[in-house]
């Protein structure tokens, strides 16, 4: 499951997150210090997708929810582009 890619990447700033493995790396290295319940839910879903216990698309949905909850789509987050979005 480590090599599977999502049907649609998640865009955050200049980054294009294409898979649960990339999302996990982003969450561990780039995520702001403040973490909400949706972060934990997304993290668990991503880990489950990586070992085949959950679909990769469900993990993507949870990841997008956590990104929105953390307001990483907000213009104040330095990694976001001036145009575009998450999808």
C-alpha cells in the first residue's frame, strides 16, 4: 500500500500531496504545532491506509478535513499559493 496514489492530489502551498505516504511525511514534518482531533483521525486513517486496513481515498478525505480544520487553506499559511486550492 505504500506506493498507491490518490485519484486527486491535495495541494498545500507549492506541495502536491499525492499519497498517504506523502501525507504522513507532511503531517510529521510540516504540520503546525497546534493539532486538532481531525489531525489524529487523519493520522490514524493514513496509517491504516498504509498497511491496507483502510482505503487510500478514505485517508485522503480525513487528511483534507484535517487540513481545512487546521486552516492550512487560509491565506495566512505561508505554504499556500496565491491562487488555487486544496483540490
